C-alpha cells in the first residue's frame, strides 16, 4: 500500500503561494528526496502531510486513507530545527516519546539501547539533554524519530549540523531502514546528500514541482555530451571536441553530437598522454536545478 | 496506554519536581511556622516583668488627682513642681511625665514630656492615663461601682443569629477574615505560578520545535487537555499540602497566643477547593491561548500579566471590602471569572455571599473554561507552528473564523 499519496496540493499564506499543485507518492521501501532551495515549500508540504495544517485544496492520503490519530503511531518525524526537554535524560526523553507512539516501555528501552549502541551514544544515555553537545542532541532526536519502528519516516534536513562521522552513521541507519521496507521522505536543500541515498526525487521551487521521478532517469536525461579528464601534459586540439572548460584539476571536453567518448579516449592514448582520470560527465542535482531554475533561488 | 494520561503524567511529574513548585508549596507552611515562631518570640521578649513597671511622673496643678495611681503596669508618681519632674526624668527615675494644668477641668488639655522619639503616644499609656484621670474626677461624685462602669461603659458581646432566630454556627469575628484572606493571597500567587509554568513549558516546546514532534504523535486536543489537567492536579496537590499544614499551624498559633480568635467560615473548605480548581483550570486555558500566540516564553509571561495581575484586584481593594461589604462592585468581581476565585474567598470571611451569586460565579467560571478551552485549542492549532513572530489581533480573529 502506498505510504503517502499527495494529489494536487495547494497552500498559500496571506497571498503568498507556498505549495502549488504538488502531486507525488512514496512507496514502502522507497526513499524520496524532497529537494529544493530554502523557502521552496518543502516544510509546508511536510506539515500538510503530517496534518499540522490544512491545505487550501488537494488531498493527502497516508496508508491509503486520510490521516487519523492511529496513523500517528506509524509515523516518525524529525523537524528541521531541533530541541529537547533540557531537564530530561536522553533515555527518559526517548522512552517518553516512544510511549506517546504506543510503544511498550520494555520494548522501547531494548530498542533504544540498540540504537544508542549503533550511534555510539549508549554511554551518554543517562546524560541530561542540557549537557549534550548539539551533535549529540541531534542523534538523540533522530533516535526519537525512529524508536517506535514507524512505517513512514519524514526527515527534514537530517544532516544539518552533524559532523562527517555522525552523518555517515545516520546515513547507514537510513539505508537500513529503507531495506527494512520503511517509506522515507528526506527533505533537504543540500542536494548532494540525496544523490547518495534516494531512489526518486521531487525537486520543487517556489512551491511548484520542477522535477519528479527516478533519480537515475533524471540524471540520464540531463546527461551532458561531454567528458571530464585529468591528464598530464597538453591535450591540444582533438577532432570531435567542440569546446573545453577548464576546472581546478580537470578539463571538461564538450563533444560534437556524433562523437562518442571512446573515440576521445583512443585519441588521447594515441598521443601517449598520461590519463589520470577519464569520466563521462553526469550533472549533479545542483547543476540540474541551476539549469532548470536558471539560478533563480529565493 | 492512553496518550492523554501519558502526557498528563509527564507534565505533572515534571512540574512537581521543579524547584519553583517545591519552593512555592513549602514556603507557605514554612513562612507560617516562622511567623508564629517570631511572633511568639517577640511577645515573650516584650512582656514586661514586675520590675519593669513603667513609672510616669505627674504634676497636679489642679490638686484633685491623688488616688488610683497604679493602673495596670503603669505607676503614676506625683511631683510638686515641674522642675522636680524634669529632674526625675533626666535621672531616669521616670520614663516620662505629664502636667495636669490648672485650667484642665475647663480645657481638658494634658501636657506630656518624654525623652523618647515617638510618632504617637502608645495606646496602652493613653488608656491608663485616661482611667487615672477619670477615676479621680469622678471620685466622691458617683458611687464607686458606677465609676468603673463610666470609665469602661461598653463591653460588647455580639451574637449572630440565623434566619430562624437560632444562634448561627458562624459568628462574626475579625478572626474570620484571617484564613480566607491568607488563602486568597496564596490562591492568587498559585494561579500566577501555574500560568507562568504552563507558558514557559509551551514556550520551550515551541522554541525547540518539540511541539512538532509531539503533534506528530498526539492530537492538539490531547496535548492541551493533558496540560490543563496536569496543572489543575498540581494546584490541587499544592492546596492539599497547605490544608494539611493549616490545622497544625492554627493549633501552634493558638498555643503561642498568636491569633487566638480564628474561625474558619463553614463553607470555606468546600468553596476553597472548588474555586482553586476552577481558577487553575481557567488560568491554564488562558495560558494556552497566550502560549499559542507568543513568539517566546518571555513574551508569553509578559502577556499573561494581564490576567495574573487582574486576579489580585480584590486584594488591592480589600480595605474597601471590609468597610463597605455590601457594595455591588464586589458582586461584579465575584462573577467576573478572572477575579472570582480570589474575590469569593475574601468575601467569605467578611460577609455572607448569597447562594445565587456563588452559583452564578461558579457557572460563569465553568462556562469560561469550556469556551476558553475551545477557543484556545483553535488559536493553538493555527499558531502553534509560529515562533519568532506574534500574530496581530485581526490575524487571531481571522484564524478563529477559519479554524
């Protein structure tokens, strides 16, 4: 059953459109990247999905029906800006919020210990939240989000403020959750993050859909006819290359429409040029977004 | 387990473990004990021994004041001339002296001389000197037993009857106002504490965005009703601690001679608990509305001053209540929900409150809580996600219409 189905969603605040005709869905075992610049309408979309606010028009279905109170036990939500009850210990906070999602205390404690162990926080479980670093607090909030084993997980900027080590830990856990069949929405303005994790993406700007579909298909459709090379020595003029773009440590060779990358590689070999890197150029999501939106960020 | 109960339990335990709640709850019995102790100590230390009888000199220029020179703990010593009296005062043989001038019987003026810096003459001395003068003035003119009566002609024994003409259970007494007066003050403080606790908790949850995490698990109604009930129970626990400590304090007070004439109005306990709970619930509901529209806890605290300070209005005007207990303004304040708890408690000690006023007051309070909760939930639903910016009045009205 589809975890989230959104149909023609509209929302505006005092005349300003926040969400405009959004339609998308998320299936179990899928990680959908909800991406776009700051102010694109990602958080508004999430808040409508979570029933924090009503849309002006359109429909949201969770697990095949309009959201009800019982569904809340099956949803885990990590908000963008995060905080904790300062006077509670980490474990008390986790157990309290797990209990609000209908989880048995003993089971919650068992699962909390596993997650704390995975994130390297087990020794800090009795530490009061006010004494924790920002990163530690964010790990605890992430654990709170998934402690009750929800079927639908919504993560709003989950890596914001995390150091590389913790980012990697959280990425691994997210990957495992997807393998377990959870439906995950990952909202972020850091488009490079979703490239590693997501199956599909919904890119929005000014509240409207810009791109929606399979990440590989999207990247393929935006694939440029060029190669990125790093060589020792001068390349010189190559037949079939119509333009060169020099970067810091590489050169992008823009190919003529009928030139295949293999021909360029062969030419370089023939000229006995040492090749350190030869890569068919695929655009990043950021570049795709800039291409589409023309750099018109909010 | 029921989510409302889980939040209720969390909020209740969180509040009663807070330092401010513990201080607020314990400070009443502790201050009461301190007050009784200090009063008893001051009284004991201030009681004069036999050797400490006050000696006042007097110069009788009229020539008729020579008897009854010992009045209570004051002994009046005659001097022939003003100079002798001054010398005695300087030598500290007397603490002060008075001159009864020649024209006293026509002017009634007595001159008093003392070394002490006093704003007013102590009432005990005034009374004793008065008795000394009266007794001597009346001597030989009326029978001795009449002299005592004339000097102290009024000793009122008041008995209050009920409407059937029987002796009323509750007699009028200045001691009646003490317990309701203290209770109404504590009630006002407790309501202020409760409102502040709720607003600061909501502020913390809004600022940290924990409110969003909570609302992804529970409904707005569940969260807010749990908070209101938890605060009400916290208040009830507080008042129970005070009520349990009250008999001990009262017996200690009576034992120490402090406040010996205290009576508790018959319906005070029942109405006290009812108004305490209703007051707490009303203030909790108002605080939710304020918490919803405030951009942070500090702003919420400032906005809540409107109703927390208003609840003290009856105490500000309590002296007028004692002087004019039947004014219709007290009826208005008894029925107006924000002032009703404190005003009713105060009036219980001063006069009877007609049943219709109490019923109307409780009814209006109850209705205000229900309507307030309904509106507060609506406002909260619309503005719960806002932080850093307070909605304007028109925006709030619009949100009430659209919610």
